[in-house]
């Protein structure tokens, strides 16, 4: 018998009986700010306003205004849960994804009858077509620019169809058949394809795929140089699952869709057309972004003209909270893999593990565990930090620690800074570098001397590793190993 294809429903079936990982409710919830507001307390974590915590994913079965739709949030808002869903140790997910990038399994196209994503089809030519009534996209806060698709995987190709790619962007529902999409300048392949179409003054066909196996969602967030132009990140998901991702031809566009997605929106990125992000609310805000602040509404988003909405029967709308632990899993784990790939090429064996913690939203901070074998390795840790910045330009802070430090325990990491660090010797500051434009401190008025344009930053290296010739003076207190310690808790 053929193996069941991987999709969101197969993943949920594996975790639904674990109350620490999954919870569903039939209590009615309003998708306008209330749904995200509830999950803020239950399990959002990350850089979300306190109080928050790490908790189970939540399925809301009774969503106001959408009687036939369930909304899932927080599926990836726990690194341990991601490890469980990937059948892998959560502490080495970076290495696991690094291997997947190096050994991709290309997607395959299946026949229409084998694509549950097309079980229900609505076309823009149908009377009464309105994406705002068909797609239960929540708002995160009362000042959001509108309902957002926060975890939609956009599939697009170059004009000659020689290259295809998937990326995730924030997309706001603006009208009955119109989305605004924010494509961050530089680095995203979809943006390069869209520029090619715009120069030719032609609309670019795309599909937006929502409600997916997290292997697809997390794999889609890889960026150059780890996945160079022309690399389709669906191959990463294929490698994680040892099973090709299934695609199907679009219903109304000449583009592929993910055959087992819960929802698919088809349409075109329109050339030389822009829209004010908060045109319906005029709040000046977009939505909460990963650093923990509301993003500013963009005055000129690119426009997607929607031509169809398709979905599975009893469909699941999936959403994320921008600053949550979920973003850390989606962006942080692939970043760890990217850093490991580059440092392993340049200085093999010297970086044993990497962690991008929630404090940096998965993008701005990394903790690197360093292996010093002899005196010739002294200084290699700072070389590793520079390589990390090269691997991922949006990285802002690198903390270097020894092998006896648990990089997943921030108390242990901060202990290192307090006992193995001297600020006048072990601090490196690199000015005038590029970083992430969503960091609100990266504005010229914050530091006119080094920040000439928004998105520039000073970068920080905190070297908390012990000098090799002093290692014997920094041995932690050694306690007796008691292998059967758990018997004392019975």
C-alpha cells in the first residue's frame, strides 16, 4: 500500500491526542482581534506582549461569520512540537534542515482528481464572489490594516517557466477580489520574478497556498545564499518527509498549486499597480511583526488580483501571530541551518550547534556553540560570528558560548555572559551594516552617524567563550551522575 501523502491533516492526526500540543474549542470567537487575543494567552510566546507562554496549537471550530471554516493557530509555536512533527530531536533541527537543503526531493505534479485542494472551487466570475467572505483571515490587533493571510505560501515562476519558487509574505485582504502583498526588497525570488513581469508590463500568475504540512511552511522560508536564485524550496520539504510535495495545475492561472493545501487563492500580481496597505482602516499600522512592534502601513503595496478561491471540504484556515514563537520556528530554524551550512564549509567541526532564540524573533539573534580543540582554535569563534553575519544579513547579535553551555536555556547563556565575559575585551561592534528594516531602532534619527538609511544597523558579537589556555579555571561544578534519578519522583 502506498504511503499516505503528507499534509496538514496527517500532521494534526499525530498530535491531536496530546493536550500539551493540541487543543480545540467550540466556543464562538471573533476573527477580528479576538482570536489572536485569546491565543496570546494560550501559547503565542515569542516577542508577544506579556502575559504569554508556550502552549498547544489551537483549533477554533466556531468562527464568527464563517460557519463552515475552522481556524488553526500556533501549530509551529513550539520548537519541541516542530521536532515532534518532524520526527526529529528539536535541539538539532538546524542540522536536520541543513541536510535537507543539500539533498532536496523535487515536487511532482498530480492529476486534478488527486488534488483535494480543488474539492470546492469559487471563481471571480461567480456572482457574489468576495474573498472577505470566503477566507477567514483574522486580524491580530484592533489597529491592523485589515484581515491578513499570515502564513500563505506564494508559488510563482519566471516568465519563461525555467525557475519556480515559494515564499511567505504578509498579504492583506483589501477588496472583494484584491490583496495587497508586501514583498521585502532584495533576496526574495518571487520579487525578482515579479520585477521581470512588471518590466514587461504583464501580470504574474501565482497561487497562494494556506494550511500546509509544516515541513512545507518552514522549508519555504530559506533565503539566499543558502538557497540561490532558481532553487525551489519545496525540495526541502520533500527531503524532510522523504516524499515529494504534490502539485496540481491551477484552475484559472497558468501556475502550480500545492495539491494538498487547505485553501488556495489564485490570481495575478498586477504590473505597475500599487495600493495603500491601510486604505480601509487608516490606522497607519499594518500588523504586528516579529520584533514585537506593529509594522507601519506601507503606502504602496503590490496588488494581487484574485481569480479563484479553492479549498478542501471542511477546510482549515491557518494563521500565525506575527511576533509569536511560531515565527521563531518558521524563520529561526532555517536561519540556523543557513549559518551551519556556511560555517561548516569554512571552519568544519568548530561550531557544534546554533540556536536562534525567541528574543530575536528567529532572525535578529543567534547563539553559537563553539568547539576549541587546541590553542590554534583561539579566535576561531569570532571568525564564526563573522561568517554568521555573512550567511544571514538580517542577523544583528551573535553570542558565542562553550560546549558546556545549554544554548536552549537563556539562563545558562546569560550566566556565561556574567562569568566568562569582560566587556572591554570580549565585545565586538560592527557599524554601518545592513539588517532588517522592521527593527524600529534602525532609523537615521536613532543614530545619524552610522545609520544613513533605514535598515542599516550596528552588529554585536558577545564572546562568552573561555580562552583556551584558561579552560581549567572555568570548569563547572561536577555533580554525581545518577542515571535512575526519576525513581525518586514516583
